[in-house]
C-alpha cells in the first residue's frame, strides 16, 4: 500500500515507475540495501525511488533493470519511456499553488489512464460536472477563499475534463449514488442543468453512467467513494484511489486492487443499466 501524505510531492508517473521497480526487486529476492549497493546508493535512496518521492536518473533505472534481470527489449523500453514521461512536468503544474501534492498525483494518474471506474456518494464525479455545479461544490468547501482562487479551481476542474474528449482519452465508467443526484448543489436550476449534462454525456461512447438507487438498500461499497484506474501499458499496475480529508491512499498491490475491483463489479451488477439511468435522471429532473 502506498499512502501519499501532503507535502511529499511525488508525481503520478513516478509512483507507477517506483511501484514497478519495487515489484521487480522483490521478484528477484533483493533487499533495498542490496539494490542500493548495486547502483552505488543506499537503502533510503531505493526506498525514495520506489515511493516516487525523488526524480529518477536514467542510468540508475537502466542499471536496476539489468540487475533485476529485465532483458526483454519491449519491457525495458516501456519502463524507460515511463521514466522519460515521469520527468516531464504536466499541464497542471501551473496550478501547483492550488493543489495539495496528494491530489497532483491523482491528476497525473487521470491523464495517463486508459480506463477510470469510479464510485461517488456525495457529488457528481468531477470529470462530469458542469461549471456552475463545480463552482457550487468548490465554494461550499472553500471557506475564506477569494473569488479569484475559486475561479481558478473551477478552471482547473474544467481543464481536467478535456481528457475525456481526447482521441486517446480514457473510458470513464461512473456509478453514482442516487443521493448525489438528489442533493440540490447550487440550487434547483444548477442541479437541473447538471442532470441534463449527464444525459448529454451518456451519448459519448467512452462514458458510461450507472446509478446506485435508494431502492437497493445496503451494498458492498458502503465504506465510501473510490476509483480504480487502469493503464494501457501492461507493465503498469492498476491503481485504486481513495480520497481522505487531508490526504489520499494510492493502492497498487494485487490483493488491494482485486478487492476494490470486486466491489466495483458488484456495484455495477446491482446498479441501473444505461437505459434505466436515463429514466431515473429524467424522473429526478421532472420531480425538481
């Protein structure tokens, strides 16, 4: 389990790269101290590399791959390409003054993902929010923040949404609790526009929206919201993201990912079909 605390500052791709290096080391049966010695470093250096807390040098990574027995050209190229991308700043860096380090990591993962499956309880997922709904959510959670900063936070959220419109953008699959759709964030008109926006988004081939209805009662995800992200590169692990009040968990161990993936599968099985989602959204709009 990888837990990113505020201030640690790792980038998303560095975390993925570090995680891959850790798995290769463990598969080889080497300790961090032994791996550090192999690259003229220390146990703490290997630890920081595997946690994504430092930049990684090409020579160090290439040497580790050799020591870990990674000889296949395609496998080495995939990891070295990831290293190059991990050392490049993302577009969101211009919002660094607004973003806690643990959320910068998620934005990077979001940009790199090929599939994002998310369960939301309280709000419509950020990638699906209208500008007015986003402003209402951000304002409610930003006491004492200036209007200018709120506007920039909204701009950041809108820019994040562009990932869904890219030709190589991710497939986005959301299960939204019915409570989030009935909570009048921003007032009746803002909420109506948000629900109509969801109906429009469902016409996009890479977006699927399901609703966990009140009528179902208890279910397997009562612990709260989470997301599971998958990447095109088979060398990269799936990552589970669980947001907390002032930090986030990034889980990439197979047993953790499997557990959350199983819960997501159960949620999808008992939630509305896309056709039923359309019906429930229209019904809520009419009732409003």
